[in-house]
C-alpha cells in the first residue's frame, strides 16, 4: 500500500510541476525554401500539414505541403504564445520568404 501511495504522490507532483511551468509542446517547422515557423501542428492529412502560428503579430493557420517541409522539430513554447493577439485568427497562404 505504501508503494502505491508513493507512486500516486510522485505522479501528482509531476502533474503540478508540469502545470506550473506553463509551457506547451510545439513544433518548429523548417521549410526547404528557408522559412521557419514556430507553431502548433493542427492536423496532418495526406500531403498537407495545417499549422497554427503567429505572423506579423497575428494568429494564423497555414496549410503546408509535406514535400516543401525540410524538418519538424519539437520545442517548448510559452503557454501564452497564441494568446498575445488571439482575437482574430486569420487563414491564408504561406507568406513568401523574406528577400535577402
């Protein structure tokens, strides 16, 4: 019985610590053309990946083609990453890469 109670205590402590850190798991999507998005993957269906990200200060959903993606890396982002301007999420095409 003590072992079960200890395991429950450890699990509860881990949950509290996890909630207190206020971080969420998100991805960094690196495109073959050089663009990079800190985002949350909303869905992956067929050859499309739908992401939620922030562009120019506005929450945005983008649909990306898997063949155009170089890598997807997991990284922690603050829990409030999307709530900065979460009043009007827009949807549109991926922005063009910045001119160099």
